[in-house]
């Protein structure tokens, strides 16, 4: 991942700690505990555990590449 995009994705990770369900995030179809979020040309897949107050980043990858969804 190029440095500029890396910084943007990491910044988005950090914002999730303050707001785990931003308006531009969506539940992932077929996976009730996962959410998806786009940052530029990258997609972030994560889950929120309200009981513990944690956000777990599961994957991040190019939006146009189905690899980010494989093995879920």
C-alpha cells in the first residue's frame, strides 16, 4: 500500500475508536457482526463488540479486489 493511502487508512482506523459506526459504514451482507467502510480505493472490514467496547479490524484491501472478502 502506498504511504499516502496507508496514512489515510490508519487515520480511519483511529477514528473508529471514537465512532465505531460512522454514517458511511454499512453492515456486511451475510455477516451480521461485520461492518464495511471505504477509505479512498480501500475497503475496511471490521466488527464492533459493544459489550467490551472494542473495534477489531478484520481486513483492509482494495475495493475492486474480491480478495478482501475471501475466507470470511
